[in-house]
C-alpha cells in the first residue's frame, strides 16, 4: 500500500501523520520536541515499521514546522513547506467549508482566512511570542499543574480574574500578584486563558474578518479553557478537529501527496531505520567575511549531508561560487 | 584632495546619485561604507541609543566603519525636501547623534537642507560645504551635474546582483514563477540586503518580478499624494501611501509586501493607513513584515513563502474555476 508521510517539527512538539491513498489519516503521533529536534524525529520515525500495515511503502514525504529544514534532511522529505500552507491545506481537507483557521502553537500563533477552499489572507504573531503555547507551558510549570489538566482547571472557575495579556512578563507578575492576594488557582488560570485569547484576537487576528466555521487547531486547542474563552469571545462555535494536534503533519503529508501526483517522481525518503543512524549537527561561526554567519552542518554517520545558515552559500551541500567580500567603495574625483 | 566619507545608510539609498556626483564634481575623493554586514550592525548597536530604530543603528555602524578612514563625513541635516513636509526627526538629528555617540570622528559636513517654506537651490544648500572644502569655484558645475544624475534615480534600480537562495531551497515552488510582487518600504529597508535578508535577490532568483515605487511614474505618485485626504506629515510616508494606493488599484501586481522597521514611528502610523487601503482591494494580496535586529531569517522566510503559496494557490484555483465554467 502506498502511504504518504508528513512530519511537523515545532518548538514544543514533533508530530507525525501517515495518510493512505484515500488521504485518510491511518496513523499519527504527537511527541514532545524537548529541545532535541533530531532525537524527536528519530523517535517519531523508528516505531513506524511496526505500526503501519504490512506492505506499506512511503511514496512521498513532506516536512513542515520551524525545524522543517532539519527534519526534511533527516527523513529525506520530498517537499519542505511552511506551517501556514501546511495548516491551511489540512484544515481545508478535514473541514472543506472552513472560513477561518485559528492555530496556536508552541511559539507562534496564526490566523488563516479561507474563502472557497483557498487561503486568501493570513497573519502570524510578529516578533513577540506572547500568548502562545510556550507561555501556558511555563505557567503550568510554575503552578505545578500538568499542562494536560490546565484547561479543565480553568473550566472549574466561577469568576475568572483579569490578567494583562499583552506581554508575558507583565502577565506573569499580574498572576503572581493575584495569587498573593488570595485568588483561587482556577480563577487565575481561567483569567490567563481569557487574556491569551484577548491578546490573540487583538494582535494576531486584528482587522481580520472572522467568519464561521472557525477551526481551532495546534497544540493549544487541547486546552478546554482556551476553547471556551475563544468561543465566548467570538460568539460562535469552535470546531476542533480530531487530529488538532497534528494538523501540520497532516498538511505536510497532503502536500507530499500533491507533489507525488504532480511529479510522479521517486521519493527521497530514507526509510524507517533512520532511528539507528547517528545524526549530529555542528555549528560554527564563519570568519571569512564581516557577516560572521552562524553555520549549521548536519552529519550522518560522520559525513556531511547538509549545511545552512550562511548568507553566501559557501556551506550549502552543492558547491557554489563564493562571492568576494564587499569592501568600502572609493571613487576618485571625476577629473 | 580630501576624502569624503558617506555612510551607506538612511537617505543615501535615496540620494546616492546626487551626493556622490556632487563631491566628484568638486574633485574630491568619495568613500562609501561597504554594504551592511554583521560587523557594521555590531558597531551600530555599540554606538547608538538602545531604543532607536534599526536603520539609525545601522547608520551609526556605517559611520563608525569609515570614520577613521576619511577626512570629512558628509551627514546632511535634511529637514525637509519639499514644501510643508518633513523627513523623519531621527534623520534630522542624525549628525548630532553621531557627534554625541561615536568617538574619534573627523569633521562633519552637515549642511541644513530645508525646503519646507521656500525653494532653495541645490547650489545654495551646499555653498558652505564647497567653501569649507575650498572648492567654491567648482560649486556651480558640480551642483548641475549632481542634479542631472539624481534625476535618473527613478530609472536606476539598484540591481539585485547577488544570487541568494531561500534557506529552504527545495521550497521554491514552480508556481511562484512569473508572480509580480510590489515591495514597499523606505529605500533603506528595501535596498539594504542585510536588513531584509536578501529578499529582493531571493524573490528574483525564484523568477518573481519585483516592482517598487520606482516602477510608477513619479508624476502619478505626486498626483495621487495630492488626492490624499490626510497626507502624512513625512515625505517618505506620503510617497509610500500614494504608491500603495496606486498598486492596490492597478493590475500591475499580484501582491504587495510592506517592509517595516520595528520602532519606526512613521511606519507605525503608515501601517495602519496601508492596512486600511488593502481592505478596499481584496484581489491584491498584502502582507507587512516587521524587521529588527532580532528578526530571524527563518521567520521572515516562513511568512514570505506562505504569502507566495497563498497567491499561487489562489491563482491556480481561479484558473480551474474559469476553465470549469467554459
């Protein structure tokens, strides 16, 4: 059986989805990246041989997420795409009449506006990651509430307190202040959920026309408190797909399928055994020119398979002509 | 013969032809700092105020990079380049920032350029500079040549010369080829490849046609600016808003990307105005990108890729629909 693999390596989670040729999700996995993307990719891929139906062959693989390039090299992805495209493709596939996709992940949050099954507009948080999953994670940690129970705890609140959601630094001091005043943890947690939603709608989704159906996906969609706050604020039902946590991976697999049907080419997929390969990255600061690029090289069993991070292309796998360093331009007078 | 240093920053990107030609006409040697690199950024961060915008930080770095190599620094105090409008206050104050923050600088040539109330000829604006250099006899000729050179600015697009690939080079979808994208932004954000992560080069290498304000008729920008209900206070912002409106209304482009420097006051206001213009023309895709010294290349690329994908997918779908109707 031909299957399509998608992998989404984000800051917090690494997700994997396998689709059959009817484009149904036959397997998915949600893992913590835990700051070690290479390890996470290997942990996600290696059990696949045991769980997929006999005779399954990966005919196309796609990678997405902030570590998409690294993941793409490790698994041998045929297509490497940004998260926004991957998420919108997945949402359209699972909810064809969707008009708005809200995605809140580990370090970024986005809104995608879809009309007639085409993404027509999107926005992403700018340079600040306030109001994303990492912050919830951090606060759950501080309150020693497992993140899985965080949302349920918020639902138990009867009177949420108001927390400043603009900036996580202020939000944290606000939360500490409220806690020291004697507010109950569930009220603080519910207040935090509301603050996060307010921040999202006021920043990321500002000025966008949010029409139902609204699909909410990304790791934070697991949080019942956020779901409730979002539904209240938008005054509409929120659809959370079954596979809300792995939608990026589903999208990457769909894009891999698209690649396959457009090109008919053979996949570069390296196979399920990559768990046994010793991958390593080395980083160095190049001193060839004043740009001092921070370069990453990926080594597979000791030999280099990819490099990036340089502005001039010197470290890319293919040999490129290296441009000369630019110096001051001095022009003598006209006479 | 003296050596005149010009930082490759701020208004240099708008008036380089004027300035370089002028000093060559005075028979002086001109030294322009190298294109921005990380070393210059670091110098700039070291020698500027912490809360200033990135373009000014970079300008301080460019000054520091050449300060010890030149006899004079040319840092014109450009208050106003047209009637009833200003440049940005940081540009006005730039010579002072340099004097106060950068040690070991040579003599600064900082003529005041102020056309806010009345037209002052270029020759008069720069008379003192020529006198300081002892070149008054060449002023008239140099000024004439400089103005002639600058009149070509709109035609002379700085070439996107270097090849630059996306970080994720496999990503460049064939469907991007032939898209036409307008890049909006201050010339020092648009034409400084360091600040915008080689955006022009990357788009060009994917077969995307890039348009800037230079592709619009200067007279049409002026006419459009005259139609604005509330023309912005700053010349550059006014030109950008007028240009944006022309692009939104025309069939020239598939999408518009507006590059903003974080902590830029005029851009903060202009963004709101351009956002609202974009609402009137939903058929033209639009996105703004915020750049600062902490901006990661990957973050910029993710947004640009998604933007191009969205346009390409939309075009493909509309083609399919049209074909279906037939």
